[in-house]
């Protein structure tokens, strides 16, 4: 009866271009209704209403929701989606240094909002929990399970680490170098006075028994930067709060003076937008107070020994032979322009018994690093111990003073890898650090964008000292061999591999690759152990993950060359209601010939050859490339399991949507061209190609395609609604930046400033095209977003949209940052998104057809509600009329 009802009522889809009534013996009572407007002298816009029962009731219900949604607090999505969101995640894992044990770390899905509401102090890019003296909002583990790894590859009995009270929050879990112990922190919270007890614990790997490593109440941990590191099998170096610290400095009631920022010396300081730098002398004092640590050596028997003077230590690094300590700290003068990472930095060498040896470097404040990609700090950087030597340091030092705009020759000073962003060229060098007579030579040279030619990365082996070195593979052949593991991108999808490489000749032999038909397998770690890191090829053991479209990831111990494997996990399907979802990696072409890729998901049981096209959600994130060939490469696998995260659009498979996930949106700038100069043109062309493909396949209704994205994907969404309104019925934009003039020193991979590319910045900004947007757009933003995409961006964009009469909604999430983590926030975001899609995509009852008029047809909300009421009454009356007509027709036939 519904098609007959639509025919008699002359219903058109809200996205239809025509405004002429369809042929019908009876013209509809209500067809064109003026949209309510809050502004005067505007062109009136009329709504093409779908007045079937479902759409009319949805429109009526939406009026009620609009009146109250802002005052009912946090909402929950439909049951089908909430059941998926509440599935607990699988545990994380850590393999012991000698590859004879594995621990699984249990965790929760989403923390409650109360975890985010605790007081925090923001200082120089760091958010501090003053109660625990650690980073705020840290995720945590809830339990630790240890298994022995048997020679057969199977797991021994589970041993649960015990000794701490229920409800403890566990962080910083690490193995001791010999794998006999695990150290970790335990955090308890007193709900009465809101105090936090953060303590360091150690557990025996054999028994699972855990105990506090230090019971003295005078020793309190400082976890602002690196908290602790194992020095040897029985001693850890720990950052603690100085015993003389006292109370935090109070902010003076009367300021000392005005805040002054000066550049009278004409220094060139270019920084991308940030809002969390030190603002005044009081914040500098707070930074000193919370970040300053006293180092102590803490033994497993409880012995405590202070070492080195108090300082703001940011990194602790013992030498491989356990004799020396490399301590990195920052110090004054601080900056109100850059974060602590660019403060003056000192690197010192100490012996483990507390004797100062020498200063390696003391770098000055680095405010003047150019924004050009590839620019770095002047002086020594990346200072590290050589992992294959007892106590030898190495570092990198730029020959161009750190400015990538300065041309020097040669640029090949990298020890292993060299990359030049402008040309996207990368080289892999073979060097002999101990042989000055042996010249470095190039092993691989390729484009970093060329996924098909990626040779992979070397497999690493852990030494007894806890360092990692490239594993040397012993074979029956002459030469030096290593193993390279890679993702194996191919035109047919990713096929991970493991190659045996002769480092002398560059000849490779593929000894393993993933299944091409059903499964996606990937090498995760080398399980063979040898103290000298010399691994026999014919006794190779690997940790491998394995998954398929319908089977979740499981872990295996795989042996080579006999190719046997033992499964060590058996995780069930996290959302069995979607176990039969359909997934396909599709290929199509842009109008300019660039080949594009996307992953198409369809609900279980849907048959495009029999069923009607579905509402569709497209979710993407643009990328930049230097060549058309690289942009067109396939970088995904059709055999990977469809993991549904809390912020991922696959949730709407449970609501009957088709999902086009991550369609490639390449912005290409070949040779000397700047990619963003043609951003809008290429963005629209990519979106048109994606929409045309899913419509051609018959899986998406052309009038019911929504677009969405997060961060730069939100920026993309707003631009598509402004410049390609014919493609989409609505948009969802989360945590986006919409006005590029507020990020004048570059964004994403754009290295030109606003003053160097003014037209590009303005043309790319959807804020400047707010008057062109006609389709409904939902804006969501975390109130405490600390990235360049601050909540102000969404707020100002909403005001611009509202000022132009655009259907829009702004949701600001209290206490959330760039990504949303609290359960209440995530649930509400999904509810908002589902509501938006139901109103403007599924029902399509409020999408508007623009009809220019010189008459001010502003309606009050009461008039609109009345019109919707009569529309609903008319719909019901038509159903009754048709029902009686059918009965009368049957009686006549009798």
C-alpha cells in the first residue's frame, strides 16, 4: 500500500532537483512549506516534504527532540549499537626478554566521565593530575595474567598476578632484563578525600606474587615524565618527588605585572597554533614544582640510594653494560611560545654508583625551528647508546643548522635511514661504525610514497642488556643475513611477508608470506632467543597474528622451516550479530584518471541484486601525494577482520546502513606543484567518483548518502557540503578546524604560511564558504581539545552557519579532548550521530530544496509545528481512505 500512497500524494525525495508535482489524480494538500528563518530579508527556502507515515512521525518527533535534547543530559544510542560499544577489548600482551613467557594485560572498554572530571593543571603542553603527580587521564590495566611459553609453542597454565587490592589501576608494566620479574605502578583512589596513592610494585614471574617495592611513606613517585627504568636484573632507577618540595606555589592575588611578549630582536619564530604554553611566572613555578624529580636507585631487596641532584628529568637511559646512566633534563629559561620539548636540554653521563662523568651537551632554547618539513633542532639530537656495544654513544647532528630550506652537500649523514620530505625520497644505508675505511653504501632507494616497493623493516632481537639490535640470521650460505618483515602492499591488496636478505649483495629470498585467499597474517615478533642475537634459520620461531573477514585476530607461534604453528589465543567474535557482514575492497577511477580505493561494508543478509538501495555513510580522511601512481596504490587487505571501535562508522551496519570506509581522497601535487592549490577540485572529484561507484553498484540510494569525518576528515566534510552539495544529504563533522586563517603557520602537510599562500588558505576554509552550505551538518567537538582544532573552531563555524540559515547543530562535550574517551561522551556522540542520520538520511524528511523568492516567508516554530501536525493528520487520513477503498473494491468483487 505504501507505493500507492506515495503515488497519490505526489511525494518526491528531499534531494530531488525537480519541484514539479508528480502525475497524480489528486494533488497533495501540503507539498511545499517554507522553512523557518530567524533572519530578515533572506531568500526563502521551501521544504519538499515526504509525508508518508514513517517520515511524518519522524519529523513530528524531531520537533519534540529539538525542544528538549539540549536539556536532558547524556543520551544512549539504540540497543543494537550500545551492545557493540559495551564489548570489552581483548587484552594487550608483552613478551619476556628471553621469549619464554608472555603476559596479557586486561583492560576496560571506556572509562566513566568521572575519570575526566578530576582536577588537572595544564603546563607547557602537559596535562598533570596534581593528586597523583602523573599525566592526567591515563588509561590503565585492571589485571595481569602470565603464561610460560613451552618448547612446543603452547601456553603453560595461567598465573594471575596477585597481592594488590581489587579496583587497583595498573600502569607502566615492564619486564626485568632477565624476565624473572615485572615492575608496575598501582594506583588507588580514596573516594572520601579524593586522594591518590601511586606506588611501585614488583611481581615474581614464576609465582605471580606481587608486593610493593618500597614501603616508605617518605618516597613518593613522580610520573610526569619517565617514571622508572630497569638498570639491571635487580635494580630500578626511579623518579621521585623531592622530600623538601612542600606545598604548591599559590597564584598571587595581585599580579606582579603585565604579561609581555617581545620580539624586538626581529627573530623569526613560526609555530603552529597551540594554547597550552606557560603563560606567566606562576605557571613557570608550577612547572618546576610538579616536574622536578629526585632520582633514586631502588633494589628488589628494598635498598634505596639517591643519585644526582634534583632536576626536571625527561629521560633515563642506562648503558647496555649496566655501568653508566645517561640522564636528560630540561631547565630554564622557559618559553611561552613552545612546549617543554624545545626548552634548553642537558644530557649528562653518570655512573650507576652516583659519580658524575661529563656533560654530553647543553642545547639552548629552540624557539626558531622553521616550520618547513624536515627542519630540526640545532646541535646534537637522537643521542643513544649503541645497542651492540657496552657503553658507546652515537647521535645525529644536522649539517644545515636544522633548517631544511638550506641546501648543503652531502645530505647523507644518517646512520641507517635518510628521508627528504619534499621529494619523498628515502634511502637505507649500510654502514660499518667500527670500520672507518669502509664507506657507507646505499642498500635501498625509493619513494616513501611507493607502498609496492617497500622492502620492509629488519627483525629485532633483544640483548641480555635489554637493548634491541638487528637479528643476525645464521644460514648455510656465505654472507651476512637479516630478516625483513613488511606489509606487502600489492594491486590485489596487502600480503605481509618475511624476506631473508643478504646484506652484502642485496639479494632477497621470500621465506614466508600471508595467505592470499582467506586470511590476513602478519609477523609481530621474533620468538627465537640467543644472547648474541645470532638466530639459526632452521630453528626460527615467530609470533604471528591471523584474522579473516569473519574471524577475529588470534595469535600463533609459527616455526620455520617446518611451517608448524600453535594457536595461543582463542578470542570469540566480539559482535556475533554482525559476524556475517559483507566486506569488499573496491576499485574505481576519478575523472582525471587517478585510481581510487575504498572498503565497502554491507549489512548481513543484504543482497544488492534483490534488495532496495540502502542509506549510506561515507567516512574518510584526505591524504597528500606527490604522484598519481602512488595515490592510486592499494594499501589495505580485503581479508582483515572488521574491528568496530567506539568512534567508527561500522556501528551503523547494525542500523541497516551501507558503509563506505576510508575511500581514498588524494590531494596530489606533482613535481613543483603545491597539492593544496587544487584541494577543492580534487576533493570534489574524489567524492564524486566514490558516490558514483556505490550508486552504480546499486547499494546506496543516491538521495540518502551522508558524509562524515574526524579532525581533517571533518574539515573535508564541511568542504564537501559547501562545494558538492549535490552528492550528500547531510554531514557529520567531529573535532574539525574550519578556518585556516587561525592556523597561519601551516596545517597537516601544508608548509607554506598564510602570507605565502593566502588564496589557498582562504579557498580551503569552509568557514569562508558557510553561505554555500545548504545541507544539514552536525558539529561535535571536545571542550578541552588541545590541538590546533580547538572547540572555538566549531563554535565559530556554527555561528557562521546559523547566521546563513543553514540547518546545523553543535555538540560540545565537557572534559573531552580531540578524541572522545568517556563512556557517557561516546554514547552521546553515537546517539547524536544516529539521530542525525535518521532525521536527514534515512527519513530524509527535513532535507530542503532551495527555491529562490523575494518574499520573506519566515515562520515561527509554532507555525512549523502546526504544519507538521496537519501533514501527519493528512497522511493518516490518506491511509484510512485507501484502506476503505480497498475494502470497498473487495466487496464489489464479491
